[in-house]
C-alpha cells in the first residue's frame, strides 16, 4: 500500500521545484516577522481568502494593518482546495473527452494517464497562482505579515509569540478544516482528506471515498478517469444530497459511466486496516444479514468541515462560539464589538467567493461604521463534476413548500441547439420565480459554473424572467437556455383570455 498521510498533515516537504516556489510565496523560510509597534487599525487572524481580502483592502484604504498566519498564506483555496482540485479536474476532463471522441467522429490514438505528470502540473499551476497571495506582495501593499500562532490576550490585544498587537478592530478569518465522521476504527486507519490527497504522486489502485458531497463526487470522477477503481460511499440515498434531486441524478449517471461504484444509503459500521488493505463495513437498515465489506488501498474522507477556533483565546476577548464556529450577527460582528469574523469560520457558505464577499462587508462595517448585512448577499455554489451543477437561491423543495407562491420553469438542454451539436444534452436550466421575479436557479451543464453568474446578477438586482427573455444572447450558446426560460414565462402569460383579445384585435386591424 502507498504511504498515506493522516488528515491534518499538509504536505510542505516535497523537494520539488514547483513546491519550493509555492512555499517561497506562502511561507518563506527566512521570513522576518514585522515588529509590532503601537496600535493597529486592523489585525487579521488568518491568511486565507477572507483574511487576505480584509488585509489588502484595509491597507489599500490607508489603514495600519497586521496579518497573522500560523501556517500557509492562501488558505484552503490555494493550497488544498479550489486551485489544486480544479487543476486535477482539467486533466480528468481530457480523459472524459477521449472516451467519447468516437461519438464525435474522432478516433483517438492510444492514451494513457501519467499520474505523476498530472500531479506535477497541478503543483506548477498552484505555484504560479501563489504569487497573488505572497507574503512579499502583502508587505509591498503595506501589511505587516507575522507568521505564528495568534491568540487574544484580552478584548483589544492579540499575542503572537512575544509580540503584543494592540488593535482598534480585529477580524477572525481562521477558516476551517476537514472533519472526520465518528465511524468506529477510523482514527486507527490512515486516511486522506482534501488537505493531503494533493500530495499523492502514485495513483491509488483502489480508492474508497466516504462522502458523496461536492468534494467526494468531484474527486471520485477524476480518480476513476485516471484509472483508479473508485467506490463512493455515503449514508444519504443519493449523491449531492443538498442539491436538486434531478441534477444529482444526472451527476450520478455520469459517475457510474466513469466507472465509479456507488454504495449509498448505508450505515457505516467500522473501518479497519489489515496488511495495508483498508476495509469498510456498511449495512443497509432495510436489508437483513451481514454488513457489506468494501476494500481498497487508500481512503479519502470527504464528509464535512469543522471551524478553526481552538487556541485563539476567544474567551479572553469575550467572543462567543458555537459548534458551527464564531457567532456573528448579520453585520458579521462578534460578541466583542471591536472584533468581526469572515469566511468559513463563521459562515454556512463555505466557498472562496463567499469569503471574499463577506470580507468586503467586514471592511465597510468595521472601518467605516457601515450597516451592510450578510443576509443581503446572493451567493451561488458550483460542484465541478462533469457536467457541473450550479445553484443559487431557492430550491425545488422550497417551491413545493411555498403553497403556490413560487413556480418553476425547466428548459432541457435537448431544446438548446448548441448543446445538441456539442452532444451535451444531459442537463437543464431550472428557474424558480415569484410572479416572474427570479428567486432561484439550478443549472446542470459542462459550463454551469460560467452560466450561473447571469442568474446571480439578475437576482441581486431584482431581475425578472421577462428581462432575461428580452436580453439578446449570442447564438449558438448554451446560455441561450436562460433566455428560453424567460420566453417560456412570457408564453405562460398568454392566457386564453389574452389570446381571445389579441384575436379580436387582429381581426379589427386587418
């Protein structure tokens, strides 16, 4: 069995040129911590997306800012999340294209996956993007960057080592980490998380994945395309349990086409390891008899997140916490009126773009006595499987519970010319509206992540389906499906009474 890191052990030791460039940006080995002197306008705990936006934004406005990071600048997104995962998915998408090339009239030559090269490319792309979050860039912008464990000493002071940082305002942006579910035996078995899987250089022959949410589905499809025998396991009866059921059904079909075995709707009873082989015992409640035993060479746990709030001295600063993280009000202020929080440590929306948006609210509210509310944000999310699933706003379940106040229109991509010529008809655009005002949208498409922004813009500014219908979309594109949804709404308004009136009008004007 390959060497597998335990969760929480982010790989920073690989002696690789790309990794050295990456670390030179996000944790320079010879970095001289800034010497604290006096009181800062803003001290930021955490150098992920939320913290970086706060620190750079405040410094750009002329504030005196310190940023404290205990590990790597860039946070989960750059180091172990969005950037490395999407680099892998780009390579996996090529494998998927080759598999369907014959249907497009192309006979490809023999193709093989060089997994080490795939991972090397990922590290190179990560290193290239890391310069945007580099310590030197922050320093050049006027931010005092301090590496170390920061904690509150009192309501207005943060301590890092032997330095005391007084502040007028502070932001907690320490993010989150993978959470391991309470499965008997799991803690005794080496397993991967999103923090460690990107350090692999050898493709697992048999990969077990616990968790059929976005991370589990994305990586299950990718590793199956790379050649692993993948089994995806979840107690939920379907993949992507928080997404539209029809959207999840399409993703599930494509996972199975990629060769992923699905073990869903099960109770995980125990995880064991014997001579390098990992086994998961699972049981279906409705099925009598012994538990199903599934074996593999590596295990990825992708089943939830936990906030990073330990060791921050929050009690000393009068800051309340809960299981979900730091407690904040709608203006992102904690129970200490001088301290705010942003990103995964306090938000239900654990996405990079959400952390960015929340930090912009923090800057206005903390530095300029603003009154902006987090609840006013319209936040989408995307699962980057192939096809992608993008969603914003209310869901089909909300429509069913609305007692007729909300309605739904669905446009299948079989009705969209560009999807037909691209052989990408297995998907849809589904909009939910109240009297034509857009309230939610789900898109299943190879380009769903690029398309959802139009719906988000419309919802942010009170847009209507009539306006989507009146917006000229280039032909042929898959985004035309959004205009078609608007057209469908307009056709619904042509009631028999309205049609009768128009018929009388046309007879009169002949």
